[in-house]
C-alpha cells in the first residue's frame, strides 16, 4: 500500500536561512502531492501542491521539488521566518483514488530561531 | 464564509460513553472526511464522503460511524468510547479546482477517553 514518510522528524534553522523539508513515498502510482503546514493547536493548512507531470513548482517563498525516480519530494522555504515554525506534512494521492483521498506522512517539526 | 467548523473543541468521555463530533462546511464542497491525529503521527483517514448520502471507510474506521444527510454536515459518531480513541480529530472538505484537490481542515476536536 501507499507509504508516505519524512526523513527527519525535526529541523531547526536560523531566521533568514532557507529550509528544506524532505518526504519519501513508496507508491509508484502516486501522482499528486501536497504540502501542509500545521501550527500548534490548529488544523493543517494547504501550502502548495504538485502533480507527477511536473518536477518543480513555486509559490510565495516556497518551492516543491519532485523526483519520481527516487520517489522523493521536498519543500524549500526561502528566507525562513519565525512564523514558519510549525509541523509540515506531505500527503499523496494516487491515480484512480477516490476524489481527495490523501495519505499523510508523520510530519517534520520546523523550529526557526532568531 | 466560515470554512470548516467543528464542535466541540475539547471533550472528555468515560469508557463506554457515546458522543457525536460535529462538522460543517459552507463552501458547497462535495467531498468531506474525518481524520484522527495521534502524537508523532500524521493524519489517518477514518471515514469519508463524496456527496450527500454517500460514505465510505478510510484506514481506521472501527469504532466510528458517519452519515451525510446534507452537503454541509458530516458528523462523526463514537458508539462506545475506548481509551484508544483518545486523539485529535480533524474534519476536512475539499473541492476539485483545476485538477487539484485543495483540502480545507477544521480547527480540530481534542478528545480524551478515560
């Protein structure tokens, strides 16, 4: 079955530095991936998504990279700010799966220090 | 536009008690789902619905029931609470826009079963 996980459970970066959060998946049929941000005491919040026909997608201060060969995706946050401190989850869905049915990884805790 | 709302925010139950977690969305989304989140874990799908009158099981459905009588509401029922159901529960809804599934989460219900 599908398996989505993260390489590192925690990541600490200095304010202003770039952050890279990694995610691995095992289902070769996965064709859609989302990154979520979850702040303490809140529900996950959509950040950015990418389809398997793309290698890279950029948003505001965030970039998602997808490497289908090694089944790996990453979230890059530029100029990390204290407000970026949160848990980040990747989620995946596979072609033919029920609309919106997502499988989540365990999450990475990002801490930004001044 | 309130998005996805959940009530209550906190609940303590004794083993064997039953209760209903409420979820409502005002975005006219067809797809709604319930997840549970345990410490150090990602979100696991309990039940989902692709429209009024249609529900199906997710990864961890045992001990939970759902119904979808309207597009807006998707309550989750715990029939006989067990300590293993102590968790944070998130309701989500999503639409399909441009081939992507942007999922919106509620603020969560923190449930403790003693």
